[in-house]
């Protein structure tokens, strides 16, 4: 086995090494260079987002606002040219990964919408993400930072005001 092959680890191995939750719905078959921490973190976040979207699509009957959930095209992992094209069409730096742009219904109306930022186990919000969080909260949104599928489900339940 070459040195380069030895540096490659699966995302499952990375999760185990960093005590991160296992993938439950979608199993990536992507190997990532174990020395590239940022790439590992981004792959974890991408996989978690796929899990969240998959869960949402399968639960719209129970949580009716999930069919309005969308992803603003604004993530990491793009070239500078791609980023510039996205910004020119309205993508905003720091916008949350997933948004439900509708209020929950009376008599439970408490939130104007739901915004979800997806982070890896130790990820922190950037200054731009903090600004988005504050502005959305000031506008009546529930803003949740999720690190696991269980965090996502808890945020959806809070938005729909459903007890666990």
C-alpha cells in the first residue's frame, strides 16, 4: 500500500476517531485524505445535510412545512468562479444551509420560519453566520445549529411544537 493510500480514510473511520455520530440514512463511499481536516469536516456536513433532507422528504405528512424547505446555494467547496456566479445571482455568504420560509400555523404560531445551519462536531459559526442568525432571530425565525440528525429532528419538532 502506498503512502498516499495509507493517508486515505473513510468518513466512517473519521467519525469513529472523532466520536461523531454514525451515518444512519446515507452512507458515503468517498475516501478523503485524512490529513485534510477541512475536507473531512465538509464531507461530514454534506452527508449530514443529505440525511436531513432525506428525513424531511420522508416526513412531510407529519410535519407539513417540510415540503417548503430549501437550500440556498451557498456552501463551501466551490471554485472562486462558481462562488462569484452564485453571488451574482443572489447567494449570500453566511446564509443558513436549510430554510423553511413560512410561519407555523395558529394557534401555535410562534416562529416566522425555521433556519438550520449544519456544522461538524466542533464547528463554530462564522461572523457572517452569526449575523444571519441574529437577523433571522430578530425576524421571528427559529434558528438551529445542528450537528446530528437527532438535532435536526429536534429543531423540526420545536418549530412544529411537537413534543419528542
